[in-house]
C-alpha cells in the first residue's frame, strides 16, 4: 500500500454553513459522526470525542481519524491501527488463499490458524491468523510479508459507512406486496424489514459479524433507496428482491474486511447480479480478491466514493477497476462538497436533499455518497439480463445512455457518465 496523503481542504465557517446539516458523514460502527457540511455549532455538539479541538480539523478525513481514536480508546482490546491510522481488528491477520507452505511459514513465526474457510461460490480461501502474544497488527503483517513475499497477507480492516440519516416523518404504506424478478444485494448494516417501505417485499437478510443481524438506520435507508415502495416514496427498483448482508452486527469489530468478504461470498452463492456496497476504507487484499472473483462471474459491484473530500486519497472498494463507483449530487446537480474522488467515477446520483426510510416506520433526511450508490445499483439491476460479464457490461452501457450529462461534455472524473436516478429524490418536506 502506498503512503496515504493528507487532504488539505480547509473547512471555513462559510463553507460549512453552505451545506445542509441533517445527516452524518462516514461512520464507524455505532459512533455517529456529523457531516462536516453542518455549521460549526452542530459539529461541536455532536462530534464523538470528549473534548473536540476543531482547530485540529483541517480536512474532511480528520473527522474519521478522530473517530478512529475514539473507537480505539473505547475498545483497546479489540481494535488496533495499521501504518496509516486506519482501524483494524486487533490480534488478527488475513491470509488470502495461502498455500500449505505459506501456512507452515506463519506457524513457525508463532501465528496460529483461528479460522480457515472456503468462500463458497468463489475460488477464494480466507484464513484468519492470530498474532503471537504481544505483537501488534503492524508488526505482524510486516513479518509475514517479509518471510513469505509470494503470500497475500493483510489486516482485517474495518470499513465505514459513507453517510447517515436523521429521523423525520412517518408515511403510510403503499402496495408493496408483489415481489419483483429484479434482484439486488446489499452489504451494509441490517435493515428494519417491518418498515412500510420494505414490508411485503421478498427480502433475505443474514448476519456476517459478531452479534448477528441488527437493524440500523444506514442499512434501512440504503435498502429503501433500492427497493422501497410506500405512498409518495419509492426506490430505484421498487419492489425488487433484496439480499441484505449485515456486516456490522453488534460488536466493536463490525464492518471488518472478513465480514464484508463473507457477505459478498453469500451474494455469489445466491447468484445476485448487482450488489451495493456503501462502505469505504483502505485497499485490502481479501476484499480485492473477492471483488475480482465476483466481477469475473458477471456480478456488478456498486460502491460509494466516500465523504472524505475530493483531495483525500481514493477509498475502496469504489476505486477497484471492477467496481461501479458512484458520487453524490444535490438537488441543483452540484457534486457534494464532501464527496471523495475514487480512481474512477462511473455515475452520479442524488446524495442529498432527499428522504429515505428510517427504523420505526419513519423517514429521514439523508446526505452522503452512501445514498447515491444504492440508487445506481437499483437502476443497473433493472437493466441486467441475467448474470454474466456481457450482461453487466450491457447494463452499464445502457444506464450510461440514460444518464444526464453534467459538467464537461461527455464522461469526466467528477460526474462520470452523468446523473441517474433523479426520480428517486423525494424531499423530506413532501413526507410531512
């Protein structure tokens, strides 16, 4: 992994006040973090650290850094950091499809095999190694890579959500009893399946993190933006069949790379043609291997570019070349100030000035690239004719022809092929 550069976006008060403040930006599990688009007072009231020093926040990525510090402080036995300061599961290293010789090398270095699993539906084996007593994750990965250069070893990184919702109004349910042949996967938190926008749909939900399934605001919102259908509200593929992989559960290590790849492997088993991943983090060997395997089978993976700002380093999985990366725009078609820049941008979709489902039969105002990605995923799923690389390419091309060109003429690295899914944007005010 290359050294990660610091972004240099100064968050002046006028710039902060220029953005709406209803929602949070990226989240580590269960630690709400406000979108930096809020006013300074909102940041001070809700920033998840005991004594926030706003003078130290000079760029959007600083907010996530402070959150990582809080997570480590609260869970020092479970959370460690890599050399770039990203959160990882303490005491574990992931080996991707290791050979017997690689495992022998690991054992001789004092590592033990905690778990060895073949990811069904993919030609990938994931081995979780426990580190020798007293060894931190950084030293562990360094020693394994040095002793076995041909092996693939990486941290069990913790991936973060790329947006959050604020509770708003309730809305009565519409007719959502009929299931659809359109099938979409979602790797996220759990979703509230009793919500009027999701009730009656064909939804399978499985847990892949400690604690099992836990319905939460993020997964409920993204699920509704894909398949929701109730009254004035509808997702990009209303009534679609959903496969939801809860990779957060209830523990502090929710969102780990191991949980994410297990969720993606389930999508392969179910032959889901399009999968939305509104999570962001650093590059990871296990995640990359699974993304490549799924793509080779013809599954489209759609991911949010994140909310660390355009000058921050690219985030993953959106930056993998096999992934359809999505940025967010406001109601005026302007790219969100906090939207990141992946190594490529494929599409833009609504990412603010809109409502999504919230647990408890309510709706919330949402902001962030998290909520643009599921709109693109739903649109692509409606265009997929089967599950194959050819079908995936045809669906992306077809959606590109439907996209509204924004910015410079033709595809660009700000809006990609253009804006899609504007019909999904329902103002929170319309639901009161």
